[in-house]
C-alpha cells in the first residue's frame, strides 16, 4: 500500500515572474528513501523547503519511485484524479495536454480517444456528486486538453515544446560531459539514468510551457491595451465628427436669421443717419454792418 507524500516541482516563469509551485509526487511505503525533492532544484534554480531527506537519497530511489508513480497514476480514483488536476499550480501544470490526459505523446488517435473517455468518466460531476464544483473544473481541464490534441496545429505546438525540452536536456548533458572531461573527471552524469533523464525532460518541458503561457498572456494584455486605445481614439474621432456636423447644421439653420439681422442692422443704421442729417441746419451768418 502506497502512502501519499510530497514532491516539489517549481515551474519558473519568464523574467520577473514568480515561481509556480506544483506539488505532485509520492512517498512509497517499504523504501528507505524519502519522497521529498532536492534542497535546490538546479533546473529551475529555486529552493525546495523540505528538509526531510537528502538529495543523494532522492537520486538513489528515483528510478523505482517514478515507476511506482506512473503505476499509481494509471489507476487513480476519481477523487485522486480531481486532486491531481486541481493541485496548486495546476493552471500551469495543465498546459501540457499529454500530462493532463496521462498519455504518451506518441499515442495514436484511438488511444487518445480511449484515454479521454476513461478519464472524463472518472472526473465527471455526475460521478462525483459529493464535490461537483471541483469535479466540473477537473472535467473542463480534461476536455480542454483533449480538444487541443484534436487540433493538428495545436497538437504540433505541444509536441514541439516537448521536443524542445528534450533537446535542451540533451544539450546540457553534453555540456556537463565536456566540463567533466576538461577537469579530468569521469564523464558519468546523473542523466545517464533513463528515469532521471525523463525527470529532467519533464521539468524543462513544464518550464517551457509556463514561459510560453506567460508570454501569451503578455501579448494578450498588450493586444487588449492596443484595442482599447484604438477604440477610445475611434470614439473620440466619432464624437468630434458629430460635434462638427451639429455645428454645421446649426450654422446652416441660423443663416437666414443672421442675414436678416444684419440687414435690419444696416437698415436701422441708414435710417438713423438720414434722420440725423434732416435736423442739422447750418448756422446763420450775421452780415457785417459798416458805419
């Protein structure tokens, strides 16, 4: 019987983003190794606060542990599947549709369909009426991952991320060997163990998915800001045009009134001028008398 424990996976975002904590591993009954992660994750360069075991013991039991985790995950109960899909950091963990559905990237369409049916039944709200809200969220995560993989373009993007993660780890392994050779040391690295290599690829893949999601959100926020600014400019231009039309309309409607007013003003001015001239008389000239 396996006893649930705790591992740590830290998905680091792009520069300036806070690490995303993803808890998902198991402590195995009957083994001497603890299921806690290393004191520091070298891939994500983040500290792991779980001092219950050493990094050495973690490495020693990793192969057996991963196999047991995979075996356990393949037969998780409904509640365990819901917990897996909604655990802390799930919004980033669930970016990898293959991990959500727990299926190999090389799986056929028929295998994908069968896996989706089996998993969707496990987490469906009708089957989990004691916790329908969380079950609904888990079901939506499964459904989203399945629909994504049905889209050839989206599936290719996900596969590209996975392949990029693998290539990165392979490159880092080569660099480690070069450094060991330069130092005159044995060129054995921990990633020579297939299971540890798989773990390293898993971590790097999750990191890439997280970085892409952060960049996507940044682009989305930028696009939204640009659309908002363009809309505001459009509204401002429309209001300006409306004001100009209203001014022009009022100008045309009051044209006759302004003309009549000007004519009346001119007529009054002429009448007043004529009237004033009629009352003006030249002064009388007194004849000079000579004695």
